[in-house]
C-alpha cells in the first residue's frame, strides 16, 4: 500500500543551486583557502591537515546523526519522538540533561543530532538541555580528566555538565512560549533538509526501504542535511585552524590564571571562542594548573569552551534562529561562570 508521508512530490536536491542563489558558506569555503594560499602559503597545508583531522574525529558522530535523522523522517518515527517530549517539559529536561552529560558527542558532533530533534518538533527545553550538557563530559573524557586533573575535578565537571543542561533547559522554560523557541530552525537556510512536513500523520513503517516514497524521503533528508551542516562545519574547522595557528590556546589561558571572580568570568568568556576540544584542552589546562593557574579558572575555561568552540558557534549560528543562538551563548557563559565560581568552594 503506498505511503502518504507527504502530499508533495519531493524536490530533487541540487548541490549546484548556490550558483543561482549565492551561498555564503560555499563562497567562503572557496575564498578563504584561496586567500590563505596567496597571503599565507605556508599555512594552507597546516589548515588542510587540521581540517582533515577534525573531520576524521567527528565523522562517526556526524554520520550517525545524519542517518538517525533521515531514518526517523522516512519511517515516520519522528512523530513518536516528538510525542514523548510533549507535555512533560520539566521531566524531559532533566532526563535530557542527564543523557547529555553521559553521551559521547562533542560540541560539533552533537549539531546534526540537534538539527534532527528540531526538525522532529521536539520542544526546545530538552533540546537545549542535551545540547549544552553533551559536549562537556562522556565516560572516556571522565577517565582522562580524572587521570590528568584528579577524580574530584572530573566528578565536579560531570556535575557541572548536568547542571549546565538544567540551566539551559529550564532557562528556555522560564523565557516562555516565544515564537523563535517554538520554531527554532532557520527555515530560510535549512529549508532543503528541515522544512515542515506537510499533510497528516502517516503510519510508521520501520522497514521504510520497502516503499519508494520513503526511500526518496530518506535520501533527500540525508543528502540535504549532509550538504547544509557539512559546509558550515568545513568552514568552521578552517577558521579554527587559523585561530589555533595564530592565537595559541596556552597564551590565552595564561591570561586568565587567577582565582578571583573577575578572572574566572574572564576565563569562561575567553574560553568560549579560544577552546580547541575537550581532549586537547585537558593536558593544556593540567599543565597550566601545575604552573600555578587557579583550578577554578581552568574549570570555567573548560566549561565555557566545551560548549561554544568556534566550529560549534558557527554551526549553531547557521542552524538556529538568532534568539535561540543568543540563548545558547548566554546559558553556556552563565553556567561556566557559576560552576567555575562554585569550584572554588568545592576544591
């Protein structure tokens, strides 16, 4: 029996349509390497290596998220996922924060998953909770953190990851039913892969490959999401490679080595764009603490940068509406400062 998952014939994904309508990310991906090759020829191989390493690291999470999103759309299971979160905002937020604190996604790897949840219509509160908590801790990072910085530091950072998710999720709830929070995706940019589903709900078909229309929906969703999110992540990694080369993270961290309130706040603020990733930053902070950096400032630096690295911010800016992006930054910065200050009492 034919499926009725959509009332419109799916449009073919055309990766060359940016030639007809300029695409900022694609244009930047063409212009930036060219500019670096002309002005900083020695940097281009370094940036290429950095981008390749970053893509290799994130690829498993990226593919998993894209596949899960496409599968949910093709089978019709996205309606089930949305329904599971509706009407239970507080409970869903707590569970999402807990799941995020234990999940293996980094700040960039979680973006396709967040896009999928937004596309499904999941309320923003649990999405924000998972979004903020996920990059900060996972079982592997816990063990490495405990080895480098001690079990107390690792335990507190796990608690801070969960707390950061709660601050973000319940912060969204406190801000109320704003239009941007109800429809957080930037439809103008993500329309090819994240447009609203038309027509009534269709029956779920777990074996979607048996129906040509569902197979078409799967392909369209997977290709569209890959192109949209992939181009922004490529651009973000290239920009990050330049920042890493010319703004060393250890120099930045040394500027915020104190333990007073202002320094901890500054550490959180600077950590947001200056951070590399959860694993690369750990030995850096460990070494600086051994040299006299206040552990609370190190905690704030790790928490602020763990959520909002340069690639993550660029991807979120492209994906979500401006109000959602602003809330994401405010919740991340606020949490980093609060839990950084809190570590002065815990340590």
